[in-house]
């Protein structure tokens, strides 16, 4: 199983196991306080508690494992460096997700500058796969359906993709999403409505094209 390595400014490696234990916010506050005093072990525990959900969020935004791994590391490094300015107005997890989201946006902008068309390439590859899988069994068809949804999700504009990821894949409330994205709840609901419709339209369009080919 792969591990994530987060480096502090002192270049001390912290090996992070892949765990999912939920932890009390009070414990987070205690660890944050210790981390702000320079306790790297306390920060390692914060990473340990939150790394999986952060990675999942980043991966859903970027759709590339290695890139998501790098941005996850960048997120925790930015969190470590930004701890002195963290005042606890929001929960640590909310603050951390906001950093992750901003890191994703920067990476997506970098892709544009480099004229990276990874999402389009992935979608084209998926079409080729579908053409060659006419005799797939039910399990493969289910997996293909999941892949199809995730591929089209990756092609949505970032502002629509993030609300679908946070709401349906991270199970967050509107209030939590508003804190992370720093936009009103009404705007989040509007983005969700448009995102769902856009994703539905793209999937229906793909289905029609598939039937035409068949």
C-alpha cells in the first residue's frame, strides 16, 4: 500500500498510514495548538487524521493519482506553513479543505497554461474502451458506468465539479461547503442544480451517441 510523505520546513519526513478514524474537533484543536508551537509529531497526527479525505477530494478534482498525491502533499505543507495565521474561526478540517481546493485550482490553471487536455484525452480513451466491451459481464458494466460518471465529472467546470464532489462524495452539508468555498449557500445550491443538470445532459448525450454507434 502506498504512503504519503509530508515534509516540514526542517525536511523531516513524516510517513502517513492510510487510515479513516474520525476524531473529535476538540482533539484537533489541541493538536493544532501544539503544532503552532512547533510540535511536528502533533502535526503528523493531524495529517494522519485528515489525509485520506483530503486526498479523495483532490483526486476527484484532478483525476490523476500521482498529481493528486503531489497536491495532497502540497496542501499539508501549505497548512504547516500557514498554521501561525490559523485563528480557529473555522474548524481545522474546513480550513484544510479550503487550502486543498485552492491548491487544486492552481493546478488546474497550470494545466490550462500548459494546454493540458487530459480530461478530453481520458474521455476519448473511454469511448474507445466502450466500443471494445460489447460482451462485458455485469460487473464490468457496473465498473464502466462508474468510470463514465467520473470521467464526465472530471470534464465539468471546476466550480460545478467541486460542489458535486463535496456534496455527494464527501457527504458535506451546505454549511460546510459554504465555509470551504467561501460562497453563499444559495450560490452553492445553484451550482449544484446546474452541475447535476449538466452532468445528466452529458451522460444522456453519450448514451445517444453509443446507441447510434451500436
